[in-house]
C-alpha cells in the first residue's frame, strides 16, 4: 500500500489545559502518513484518483480554526476521525507536536494510528 506524506504542517489553534492557553492561539506541527493506492492516479495523471493533499491540508486548518481542545490527544483523535470520514483514507498515522510546551524540550506530542492497512489484512489471509 502506498502512502501520501504530509510533513511538518504548521497549524494555529486554541489548545491547552491551562486558562492562559485558552485565550491565545498556539502552533502545532503535524506529520501525516495516509494509506492509498496511487497506481490509477499515476497511470492517468488524474488528481481525482488520489488523495488531494492540498484539500486535506486545507481541511486540517479549517478543523483547527473551528475546534478548541484542552488536550493534544483529543485534537489528534478528533482530527483523525474527521479525515477518515471526509476522505477515502483507510489508514493513517498522525503525529502532533506542540513546540515550546515544556521547557528544555523542542516539542512534546504524540503519534496515533487509526484504521487497517490493506496489506496487513491480506497477510492474515482475510
């Protein structure tokens, strides 16, 4: 299975558990790996047959603009759910980093994977 990559996508959003964080926007850095089969798109040079990463990035920023969460974990989970609902994504790996959240660390964050890779299903004989 092929993967579309989006790396170091910067999005600004209201996020944080502390009161002072709820009154400002903070920057998050996102890395995504999105499973898809690119063969048809590559053979025809047709954007409609692949994942449109520009549209996905635009949707991520819209999501960040319209949602506020205390936890990076909640942001990641809800964003993954949103993307898998609105785009033909069967599997994704999403890394969310919050730069400057902890002194002496470049960033803190988490990585989640959601869905099933088609190749994993085939290997199990299902």
